[in-house]
């Protein structure tokens, strides 16, 4: 058979990110002449990973028919402006809440890229002269114009004989598992990408939806080798009380959308229950107000009381002493404040953003506590602090670490091993092949082995750049 003939009939998936790591998720589904990119994430963490953001995509951009985004987190969406900068102009499909969040997140990511380049040039710590942003605010705005919202449960025709349906994943507002159907009638085949799966029985968001069938499945494995501790609220109360007793600042690096809202919800509940003192809580992110507005615009996606959500005094997403810092000047003003107080700022892995300035100032102070409440990827500053590093390089300087470093895993928005298995058990028949993705190698391998043992499915852990022919 000729090469052209093979191209017209072969079905395959290529792992261009999210393989061997938790960042940069990009899965290329090829069906005949159509090329659909599922997720378009930015690589973070190790330098080798970050350099991939600057390398050309391993597939000609002109060949991409469209892009499907499972949710708004930057490791799943943040490469989109770069692709647009390089010439992509096809349609980008995502759920309505994800589209709304991207209108906040992508311009912010571009602003951070531009600010980091400006700061590097100002301080002269970049090897590149001049340092350039990966993409600009203009690129982000052009990317936003390509968004096409697709409601949960709707079957949408894509190019050729492909169609798309989103299922709630419960990870953040709008997060979805994506099912792409190939063909029609009795010849239909289905590929499902779990996206990032959320938790069961957690506050705010609804539980992950069941998906009944897949011929091929991509399953995330961020926490595939562990279980989350129960009652993380009690550990949170202990950490806050200790910081208050020492009259120190509690600095919490947290993703601006999703994690920050759950933290605020938890702190407010602990205040109302009398388990912690009412401390000033500073959310140093313009996204906090925007995110609350987006929650209000999508009541179908969460369990919050809308009347309370709109009441500043009673809002479960506002603490009693609640301070939002939108501007750079408002952010800098926090530097003059002493403890006890709580500072919540992005990014969640301390890879960039305003939290770096707070860490740079407060890490040398032994009264400071830095609390991590989510996964810290390999090669990130967050992982280095968790591992006990005594010095951290940030913003062109070496910063001594004298602060106390704490971690609470139970606030993760990712399903743990048992929750992943619970979701998998909803399938009415085993997929032909299950690909374990979006995890560091130990977690992915552990989950693959658990699926083989418990469900007796055919499982593979793909490598970066690998192409799997779907048979």
C-alpha cells in the first residue's frame, strides 16, 4: 500500500507531551487526513522540559485540523498562543466554563511571559540578549478568538467523520474528559482522554461523570501511586494555628483558578467553626475576583449557594478579613506587612508569577511558613523546597531558605489511585488499550500495574514522542 493510502486509513495517537511528565499535555489523534490535537499544554519544571516550549511542534502546524482542550490549566492550554504565533488558525473546542477561564488565564500567562523577559533584561540574568517572551498578549488575544464553546453532553461534529463529546471531570470549573468518535454506525470507534480527573465528594465542584465505553483510553496518573490523606482540613487548621502562634506569615503557592477557591472555602469554614483565628488573608492575584464571577456565571457546574456567592459578607469564597490585590502596586504593598497573615499567590509550583516575589522576601525569615497544597512537578522550585533545599535561585538571585516548609496533599484537585480506579470501573467493557499519561514515571508505572492487576486491562505507559497505531 502506498504512503498516501496508509495515511487515508490509519488511526493513531502521538504523545507530544504529558508522557513521562505531568506537564505539556499534547496528544495528536490522526485519522486519515485529519489531525486533532487534544490539549495544548505548556511544559514546566526541568529545563529540558521548558526548552520543548521553544522547539517547533513535531507536526507541521498546517496539518492540524483543530484543537480540543480538556480544561484551562496552563499545562493543558498554555501553549495555544505559541501555536497561534506560529500560524495555527483552526478552531479550538472547550466547554463554556473553560472558554471563560481561558479569557482570564491566557492573557495572564502572556503577561507573565512578557514580564519575565522584561525583568530578565532589566537585571541582566538571561543568557539571551535580549530575552524574549515565548508569546505576547497579542498572541493570546488572537488565540481567544479561535475558541468555540461546546456544552457538556453535546455531540459535535468535527472534521471528516470525527465527533466530540465532553463529560464532567470534576478537576476545576469546566474540566472535562473528551471523547472523540471516529466513523459512523457499526464502524464507530472511540478514543477517550480523561483530562485531569477530580475528586469525589469534595466541596464546590460536582463529581466526575462516568464514561461507559472507549476503544482506546488515555488516563492521567498524577497521583497514580498514592492515596490522599483524609481530613486535610484538620491539618490546615494546625498549620494556620502554628503560624499564628509564631506571628509569622503563611505563604501558600496555589493555582489561581480551582485551588485558590477551595483554599478560601476551607479557611472560611475553619473560621466559621472557630477552629482558627480570623487572620488577614491576601489573595495576590487579579484572577480571584474574576474567577468568583465565572463561578457565578456557571451555577450548573458547582454546589455553591448562589445567594451566598453574591454576598461579600457571607460568600464562601471570601474569608472574614479578605484582601484582593489586583495591581502590581497592591502586590508590592504586602511586602510591608508583618504576620500573622496568610498570603495566597500563583503559581502553584512556584515556577513564576507574583508568588516568587513573596518567597524571595520571606523565605529567609524563620517565622515564615510555606505551605504546598498541590503536586510539585520535577524540576520546579516547589519540588526543590519540598526536598529540603537550603538555597533557591529565583529572579536572578540565590535566596537562603530558613522558613518552615509544609505540604498537605489532601487538597489536590487530582484523583488519587483509588479514585482513578473508581472512575475506570464505570466502563462497561475494557478498552482495547489504555495509555497511562500525565504522570511522573513512578506514578504512571504504579498505576499501570494496578490497572493490570485489578481490572486485567491491556495497559501501556507511552514515552514522549511515541506514536501508537490504534488497532
